[in-house]
C-alpha cells in the first residue's frame, strides 16, 4: 500500500483549465479515498457522455434515480451477497421479458441504467446497510408500489424502493445525478479503520458497479490521468503535490515550475547550451531547492513561500499568476479555480 502519493497537475492558465497529468497510486479504491475519487470522476465523465447521447436520440426517455435496499445485518458478507443476488434476479427478469415477452414487472420499463453498490455502517446498532444506487432511463414511469412488491418477492426481507425524478442542471447536466451512482463503495469518513479493513476483505475482487440496456458498454479508461491540450502551443504551470493522509485537503503542494511552449524551449535551448545528440543526459532531479532538467532549459522549480495564508509562485516577469484553491464540495468533487494577472 502506498504511504505517500505524488501527483503532478498542469494548469493551462491561458485557457483556464487544470489537468491531472500523472500520479502514483495504490489502486485500492476500497481503502484509499484518493483512488476512489479519481476512479469515480472518470466514471461520471464517461457515463454522462453516454446519457447525453442516448437522450439525444430518444428525448421521450425519463431519467430517474432508483435506490434498492435489503434488511440491515451484522454480517456484511452475507448481506452484500444477498443484495447482489437479488439485483441479478431483477435484471434477469427484465432480460427474459425483452427476449421472450413474458414475465412483465415494473423494472421492465427501464430502457437502460447504470448502478453501483454502497455499504454503510450504523455505529449505534452495529449493523451494515447494503444498498444499490441506480441512474435509469425509463420508457414509462414506474409504479413505485408495484415495484416494491416485486422487490420484496425477490429479497424476502425488504420493501424499500426509492424512485426520484432527475432534472438536467444548466451547467452540470446529469453529472450530479451520475455522481450519486458513481461515488465510493464505502464512506471513508463514517468508518473506523477496523470496519474499513473488514469491508475491504469482504468486497475485494467483487464487481461493485455495472450497467445494462442502452447504458451498457461504457468503457472506463485504465489510464486515469486527464487528456492534455496541445502542449506545444500553450504555456502552463506544472505543480507537484504530495498525498498526506489525515489532512483535510489530503495533499500538499511541494513545488512548481513555469513551462513555456515547446517551440520557445527549443530556441532557448539552442541559445543557452550546446545540444546533446544522444539525449542520454536528460533527467529530472528533485532536491531541496528546485528541480533541474539537464538538457531542458525550462524555468526552475520553486517551493511555495511558507508562513503566508496565500501561496505565491515565482514565474517569469512577463506573467504573474496567483492560484487560489477554492473547494466546492459536491459529494466527492472538488473544483480548483485559477486566476491570472498579466
């Protein structure tokens, strides 16, 4: 497991974009909130794109959020397995109706959906509460009472079915609704270390999310870094962060550097030093002062000034940049804003 995680972001201040360029992670989304957040962000992006595509082709579809639960219990392994088996039965009945035209139930009104399992823990009752969140596109409105009867028939212990209409927001579209489904399988802030480890041993290796119908087939990229703009034409700030467990923000800025467009870098390289035809000497060294790039000619890295409420970074005099981190909490999501002064 990773004790410290270094991540590198690039701020393209001329187009007001912040991109996560590269990072080292533990890939344990059931234990690490950083990995869980990055994984969720990619899933939200890809599923939101698919939802927009499907609704563009069929505007009569009705977006809803559905929550299905089972009875609480002290045995997480048994309760989570019961929920997974019950949902599989419900999805199988829908598939049988679409193929054979028999066995209709309210769940068959779903044109397509994506879903994920979540497990919370009640400290007072010492019981686990497994449930499944689902974003669905309906051909027709579901009768919630009949849906509850079908769910109780399958589970044998739960009537609870929650169905809510979803409205498209002006700036976010359906991303907020998708975030309800693509969030963490565990709520890290509500679990003790012992409960988190217990849940990890039970849930590891299990498929905790899925999709069917018109939302099936969305591929989440294995490379979780952001797609970069054309770096040849844009200057940017490269910033190195260190993941620090236990802090409210979870990561600290370690150092930064200003990078000019590559064309200017090559010209400056020819002017300042002889070229290295082999290219073998190119390396990056991170020390107490700054990162130096042998054969690079880029602006040096500077550590942020200490003892100030707002951190500033030294950049070429042509551009003066102040980066102000403003966090807007929306479940797992944090947004970074960049302000520029010329």
